[in-house]
């Protein structure tokens, strides 16, 4: 073959194939796979978007499902009125996004995990032994009842969000009595998350606090849809009231999937993400339920127990919220999955959805 022609052909080959290890990022928006929503996704669609009797609120109801593989959208579907632009209520996914925001502050050397919470939030002086890492493990030791509509008269979270605690949610939590030694028992608490949100104000300064989620996290990731409510004291409702589109929430997932790095910038310290993904072993296993890490949820088994989601890899981790909200990261599969929903009857199973997604994407390509 003519050497000049061979050179031209080789040049075309090497300029059309991505360099080894090259990553794809949403810049400015997510690229889509050539075969997005191909027939392999039918079983996912059948489970996630099955018809439901809304008069009885029975069955699985998904509002949005977006699957990202290696930085490309491989599946995306919405149920009206939700669209790709809709900022959906994330419920307790907010807690894990708060943890990511704290990761930026940690990278700025604004606190250490072993610091007492009272250093940043004085009302916690009544509980001087509680450390920031205890709050991040939902292990403050404060008395708390996280029931929702099923036991509203005894629910700490209902009182905090909607009645006597709603004006200052962190103060309401700090006033709770101690029920256990800090760091010795996992007890899921939206109050712990809101104390963290209040402590962040002192870490970054009151003048920066209002804009800090956008300056530190959302704007660097290209997130434009975020709305985060505050209580009457001006504290972010870090436990519950973040709204974001599914595509934007997937950016948080990709950040965590890639160990806190966004393109060339290490936005979260790698050791912070490792802490988020480290099992807090002082918890009791609940069949089918993920186990706590550092304000994220893990598919790692507790000692002597089975893996929570047996059909998903052990390194799967997630942010989870009330009524079926979920952000899943599957590092070995390079998958990020966002699900927004309105599940009221407990039928939805994380393992079932992940099993079907893994089966569908195995034959697809980005």
C-alpha cells in the first residue's frame, strides 16, 4: 500500500477513536448512546413504569428513570407531568447531597471529622461528646423517632418538619435528650442531618452560607435546576427539601462514581469519598435495606449478614429517599441511575430494579 495513503488511513483511525482511558462528561449536557432505550430495556420499563391504580395509590409509580453508562445516557423515561427539566423533590437524597457539600468544605480544611459538633453549632453544647462523624453516621445518640405518616403523633421528624420544630429544625434536634452514647448506635435521624446543615453555616461563614451550595458544588457540576429550601432560621433543610432534575442529580452520582473528581478538578477529597463509602458497622441488618456509610447507603453486608441487594455488586452505593427516590452508583459497571417516584405501598424493591438494569445494560453500549 502507498505509504502516504497508509499514513492517511492510520491518522483517520486514531483521530476517530477516543484515547485509551478517555472519559465522557456532561459538557454541557449528557451525550446519549446511539441505541438509547433499545429493546433490551423492556423489562426495566415494565417494572418501573407499570400501570398503577392512583385512586388507591397501589403499585410502583416511577416519575423519572435515567441510566448513565460510562458518561452516556443509555435509558431515559419520564411519566407526566415530570419531564427532563422538572426539579423533583428528592426527599432524603438531600442528606447525601449535603454530605457531598460538606466534602467540599472538608477539602477547604474547614473542619475535621473528629471535631465536636458544638464547636460549630453552640446549641449542641448540651451534648459535648457528639462529633461530626457521629452525625454523618446517624449515630448522635439523641433520642429520635423517624416515623412519618404512619405514626405522626410520636414522630420526631414530623414534629421537626411540620409542627413545633419547623422554625428552627437544628435547634429542635439539639434539644432532644440523649438515648445512647454518641457513635455507638445507628439510629436513622433527619435531625442529625439538619444539625450538620446548621454547623455548615459556622464552617463557611454566614455571609457565604446562603450561596455556598451553588458556589461550592452545583455550579462547578453544571447543575442549574437545584432549589433547596431553608427553615425560618435560614438553615438549609439538609434532611429533606432539595429539588433537582433527574439529569442534574445524575451529575452528583457521576462525581461520586469518579471518587470526587469532576473533569480535571478534584472537587471532593478522595479520602472524603472513601469515608462516605465506608460501612458503619454498628447497625442492625434489615433484610433488603442498604447499610449506612457516611451519609450514603451501601450494599456492603454487615458482619454475619447477607448483602442487602444480592443481585447488585457489593460496591454499589446509593442516596435514598422517602417514597422510592434513589440515586445509585455501580462503580464496576460505570453506571449511575436516578429514579424519582411516588411509591406509597412498599412494593418497590431496589434489588429488583437493579437486577433488571444490569441485565439490560449488559448487551448495550455507550
